[in-house]
């Protein structure tokens, strides 16, 4: 399963924690890239935050990845489950077709 993770700074870390947090973030990114769990990652231009795509076999595995996110205590984190676009479109199309048929249309 793939999850889009969006993080935005909710409060600034204490200045003395900034460099250690960035080093921890570098290590976190390297670890999860190497494991294949972090398939894409980026920072936002001009604002404190970023995002990425995490590959996880379960919600529990995703939780284990995100609980170790170094900037977690200073961030608002949004998680969105992703689906294959072809499957999503086919499902939506089938649903709309069923609705039309139920209303007496074709």
C-alpha cells in the first residue's frame, strides 16, 4: 500500500535542537530510502515542511515508520492512502453507471 505523507511545521523546535533534528531527519530519510519504504521525498519551497510517498504493507507498518519521524512533535502530519488511478477510475465509472441505471438511464 502507498501513502502520501504531507508534513507542515506546527511549532518551531528549540534552536538548540535544530541541527540534531536535521541530522536525525537525514538518517531517517536514508534508512527508509534504503529499505524501499520511502519511494519519494521532498521539501516544500519557502515553508517548513515536506512530503513523500511511503510504501507499507499495513497501517501498523506505516505507524512504525511515522512514529520515528524526527520532526513529528513539531509537525502537523496528513496521511492519504493512494490507489492505482486505473482501478480508481474503473471503480468510479462503475459506480456512476449503477447510479444511472438505478435512475432509469443507460
